[in-house]
C-alpha cells in the first residue's frame, strides 16, 4: 500500500511501536462524516424533543452539546462550522414547525408548496444557529469568551430572531422550561 494512502495511528503503550494500527484515510473520512451527522442529528432531535409537544424538557440542557463538541473539537474552517450549525438549526425548526406543511395543504394548496414553505422558513431560522456556531468556532481554545458570554450571545440571537424582520418568537430554548415555572 502507498504511504500516502495510510495514516499511522500509534497506540501508545509504554512507547511501544508494535501496537501500531494502520488506518486508511478513506476509512477515517467515512467515520468522520458519520460522526458529523450523528452530532448534528442528535442535537436537532434532542432540541425538538425538549419542547412542549414532547415534554422532555430536561433534554435541552444537553441538546446542543454534540453540535458544540463538533464545532470546538473538529477544528473545521469557519464556513463548515456555519454549515453544520445551519443544517442542525434547519432540522430543529423542521421538527418543530412540521405543522406548516399540513396547514398549507389544508388551506387548499399543494403539499409540495407546504413542504417548500416549511423548508424556506426553517432555513431562515437555521441561519441563527449557523451564525452562532460560526462565532463559537472562531475561538477554538475557548479562552477569549466564557460559557456565560456564549450563553449571552445565544440569547442575543434568540432576541434578534424574535424581533428582527417582523420576528418569529417560536422555538426559544427558554420555552422548554415551562413545567418548572411557578
């Protein structure tokens, strides 16, 4: 096999090279792409399940962890970080706003138009996730901003989404905590 086609991964046990494992770059790229999609979908599914339709509100506390892990540990270029956040946000809103396609269909329009409207609105709302992950990924070591700074930035993006361009106040993460309000 060509040396260019292989990546040598050493399992370091007492600095013994006989425990080396040879992994092809094709194998690693397939597993990396699977990991990327697992992180995106698990974040989206946990976020959707935390809203009142499913009432698994405890999931919101961990729902974005896979996405943030992907962005922080993946060391991807900013465009990819934006894309991963955008895809995750789009899936989140498609899961929460699924009823839009049905409402358009019931109004007498085609289901294709309903699905297009759902995708268009979800894509717009997914931009906010993408912008956040873009900013989050620009600080790979995490020393410039603290967790509280990122929480504030997230809330700022949710406020912008709520009031900007006539606003869309659906899907604010704080809504998931309604069972605990007295």
